[in-house]
């Protein structure tokens, strides 16, 4: 039977994951892309922007109810809440409200992709079994990753559409104002340190400096999303998706410093959420001085996210063998990824140029 033309709805299209996915699908010949976000969407070519609050089921129905041609849903939406239980209730509601509308209005729906991450293995709690595998036993709930997945599995029973769950780690890409974007944390921290005449000092403990870590490029994740949506081996399966390499900050950090033409110094545990909190006025001066894109400092970087990553004093490694066996082989050298991202931020006038 001939498939209907691909029409992709990307929820959370202004975030680092959703934006990369929308850009990827928008380059596919014959593919229509809708980008959904609570905030206005800027700079996405060939993407039809839809402003909607998925937390409101009535608004979701009104905003998305006319999209009768959707074949693929890419769910990158997320809301932060104080406790795990509150986080789970809120984020399951986002997914439920979207699926309630799309299942009712889009009879040709073929695939849904959702994203999880290191919290599925307890990376937020402390040292965990490495390399982590997709079939490792779950932890104690509440965990919104598990609850979203369970909702989707229950909902999918007896349906023609399928789903995939992708688990990246510390996604890095372009998205100003996204709370979980490690490349922005590093870039802005480096730019401010350089402006103050300071070396680029790793702000976490020595153990974190020496632990093994991994990262996922938003572009790699977008390609995995496209692959999962068209691959039988990915139907109703979970896959770890990373760049394909591992590194230690003690060796990566000097390379990052060279990308900003900076010296380095020994690590000192320094909570960025505390020591970067008073730098809004300085960033405003730098914005004028270097003709940067005007962005509210509070929306530029989530420093607590950086503290979480740089404070992880244990190995963080997941196995990507399952994805490779199923047919996804894309990878990128993480150092090369950082270099490209920082240059892209300079070209977009988000961070200062090199002199």
C-alpha cells in the first residue's frame, strides 16, 4: 500500500532537540513540517510555526485540530517542575493532550518519537551501572520518562502507528533559551571568563574532571529521529543515541580553551548558578560591545544544568550497540562537534567573535 506523504509535527520546536529535528525534516524533499512551541519560533526555514500551550488541552485541540495530514510526531516538549511527581504529571499531560488531538484528527499517523535521557538510568541520583543498556531494570518511580513511555505503550496497543524512544545524553546544539543545552553553558561561561581576563577553569570537582563522559549532538539525534520513524527494527523500541565516543573533561577542557583562545587553570568546584548570577549587567555590556543578538541573560543559559553536568563525579557511559545493530551508525567526534557549534554561535552573533 502506498504511504501518504510525510508530514512531521515537531512539539517543542524552539528547544535544542526539537529545533534540530525540525531543521532536518525541513530539508527532506516532499516533507511538510509543523513546528509547535509556546514561544515564537525564529529562523526555521520551511517550517510552519504554530504557537500552542500543550499543557492546555482545549488550546491544543484548537491549535492542532486542523492538522489532518500528520504522519509523524516528534515530541521534544518539556516543562520543568519542582518535584519528580509534579514533573511526571505535567510532562505526561503534555504528551497526552497532543496525542488526544492528533489521534482524533490525523488518520494517517505512522510514528511517534519521544526522548528520554540519563535519568532513565539514575544519572541524576549518583553513580550507576555502566555502560548502561536499554534493557537495564528501571529505578523507583516517579520518573516522567517511564510514565510518558508507559502512557505511549498503553495508548499504542491495537493501533497502526508505532513509536520509538531515544535516549541521548547532554544534547548540544543551537537553541537560545533552552534549559538543557551544554554547548551554550560552555560558550557563555568561556566568553564571560575571557572578558574578565580569567583562564577557562573547569567549575566542577576533580573527580568529575577525570570521569568518563559522553554527549549527543542535536544533529545526530535528529538523524536518529528520522531513521527511527522509517525503520521497522525501531518500532516500539528504545535506543541510546550518543556521538559514539567518550572523553574525560581533563583532556577535552584544554581543547575547548583553545577554541576560545584562552588559557586554562586547575579545576575549582564553583557553582555556576551562584557565581554567574550577577553577570547580567556584564553580558549587557558585552552585547553592545560585540554587537551580539539581544537576549535576556536569564533566558540565555540555565546555569544549574551546567552545575549538574560538571558536578557528575562518576562515569556516564551508555551502550549504543542496539542502535547500531538495528541500522543506525551515524557518529561525530565530540571535539569537532564543539568546534562547529561555537563557530556557529559566533556566526549567529550569540557569543563574541575571536580576535
